[in-house]
């Protein structure tokens, strides 16, 4: 077999394995075997650059650096959706539709995934461009970053694939991947990512596509756009997209015949969504017939033939047992409600953010209150209301902390700022630890062998007071730390020395 034939064969094999793994969720070879084949392909491609193909599975690893993201005008505008919150809203929408449409109307129901909207462009069966929604009329080109997402097909198959078309969807970050990324942030002493949606959106604007490739992003697609498409309905377009070779059009979509059936779908997924691997915040209902969609048209902002139904954020009530205060790396003070344990969205919640003094005053929240807690995709749930009917008679108003809970320094609050701050930045333990954790993190000095927990132990033991002290540490000093073995101590000190050596080399070269 010639090198060209070997490359083409490996590309075909790997595309099929990618499809089975990331779209069908049914891998047919092990990760090890896949990686071996991918390395073989990369070696062959490096030896034969004349056979380069932008749709090769090898481009998934990224490596392209984008300094500026070009603004691209959408060929077909990306509209937003009108929202509804009740069966009455949906019935009113149906009434408006039936004033225009004669005859029966079917609806396609789809889950509304909470991610970053994207438009993927294909030409002659190949992926050529990805553009964010932006303002609906134009967005940012993020092709290099989206090319790294395994569930985005780079090469389509089928005789009925249009010469040119777009497919719209959401770039999402599954819950498992989101939690794993936050576990790594904790180890590095970095602030946690707030929710999957913002993290997915931010990932698309990273300048190095190799960094995007490391993130477990997924792409869920839901709408074809273009001229002379070989479909007559929304539901058929989802089926066709799956057939074309790997578009991940979620199987949860359903074709129904009435608003009553729409609401049955909503009621089912309002509960069942808690078992899904992705964050969802509602259901999108679309008139199924594309001819009827054309007849209904658009308002200035949204299609008349579609409506989003937003799930209500889950709320539960529980008792506020205590208010404590956390000190951030910058000295900012965050009040935290410590709650009687309660289940929300399948997780046990014991704490909720109170944000700042203004929020406490606005809610008039007090220890002993029965409070309503809501979790809408945030890491720490929030308190949204107090049940005043259950307030104890001996309740007293909350007095906000006046001194730092860690170093007892008087707090300050500048005019116009929502937060209080501890000004003792040189000696307040959380601030000292936070600055050192930031210094050693991947985005700063990237020192191996030391994490947030170790930094805390070093500061508590009085071995370091700032990041400069790291360079004076010895193996003998750190060995007594809890869970510190000889090898770990040596790795940590060697990691610090390596970074110091690199710094000296840079300084000397200047």
C-alpha cells in the first residue's frame, strides 16, 4: 500500500472510530489502539506533507494560534427565540399561529441545551468555517478552535449532502468534564469555573487551539440553514443530519401533534433532564413543516414558528444555621449561608452564596430563618427569598462582619463597591496563600510538584510568607509536612529550582 493509500485508510478508520465514540457513545476499539493509529497517521502525514488535508483526524489536537478573531457576517441571520413560561403562553402562541396557518400543525420538541451558539459551514462535504452567534447578524470566526471538538464532523458522507449549507447548534461542556476541570483548578489554587455555559463560551475564544483541544467540549446540533435543502420538515432535517456522517443531533427530540403533547414532553424532561450529561434550561418547540415556517416568517428579533419554554429553576426551603465569611485572594469578603442539608437537582447542598452586605440587607436574612434556595447552574447555590411566616419571634437583624474572620483586621469598603475587603494583604493567611497559589499556577510560573494544599501547609508551618520564600526551601524543611514523602519533597524542590533556572537564563539572555 502506498503512503497516500495508508494515510487515506487511516483517516477513514479514525473518522469512523471518532463517530462511534463521540456520537454513538459506542467505542469499537480501546483508547490505546486509537492513539496508536493516530500517532501512525501523524507520522505518515509529517513525512508526506503533500497529502495534507484540513479534515484529517490529526487536526483534532489543535496547535493553531489565533491572535485576533475575524468578524464574519452571517449568510443566514441567527435569530434569538421568544420565551414562554406556562401552558397558557404556549396556547397563546398556538392561537397566533393558527390565525395564519390553515390545516393541521405538527411540532418538533427539542431540549434547549445551555451552551454557546455556533454556526458550522460545510462546502463539498467538508467543514470549512465556524462562526459564533455574536449579535445574530455577525459573529466571530472560531474555526481553528471548533475543529478540535471531536463531535464536529470534518468530512461528511452521503450522495444527498448539499454543496453548501450551514448547521446550527450549541457548543456545550458536559457536567463530568466541567467538574473534572474544576477539580484541576482546585489543585492549582485557581478560582473555580462558574458554570458549564460560560466555560464553553470562553473556550471558543482561547487563542491556542491546542488548549481548546484539552477541554472536553461537545457540539449538539439542531437546525439546517441554506438553499435547496433536501428536507421538508425540521424533524426530518435532524434525521438527515445524523445520516450525513456524524452530526450529533440529540435523540431526545420528538415529533408531536398538539400543544397538549408538547406539555407532556415538557413535564417529562423537567424531571428527566437531571439525568442528562449536559446542562439544559428548557425546551424549544418548532413548527415542524418548513413550508409552514416560511409562511409564518419572523418578527424583528425571533422566528414566529418557534418558541422556547424555560424551566423554572429548582427551589427548596431549608433553615439558615449560620452566616460565615470567606476571604478571597484579593482580600474580598464573601458571606456564605451555612444551611441545614437539603437535596437540590440531585446534589446535597449545605452552603449558598449571599454575595455581599447589600444582598443580606435586601433579603433581611437572619440566622434561624427558613429560606428558599435555588440552583441554576452555579457552583454555589443562592438564596432567593426568606419565608417570613416562619421567622422565629426572637429573631434579630444580621449585623455584617466588621473585622476579617482570618486576621481580625478591620474591613474596608470603598464607595460604589459592593464588597468589603480586608486591607491586610501582606499578613492575612488566605490572601498570602492565594497569591502564592496564583504564582505557582499553570498560567503563571507553572511550578510542578506543588499545589494549593501544599502551599497552605507551607504557610501554616511558617516556612514561607510570600512566593519569594519558595526559592529558599529545602527537602529537609518540607519532609515533615503531612503526606509528604521523600520523592514528593524532591520533586517539589526540583520543580522550583527548574523554574528559577529558566528565569535566570531569560534574565541573562537579556
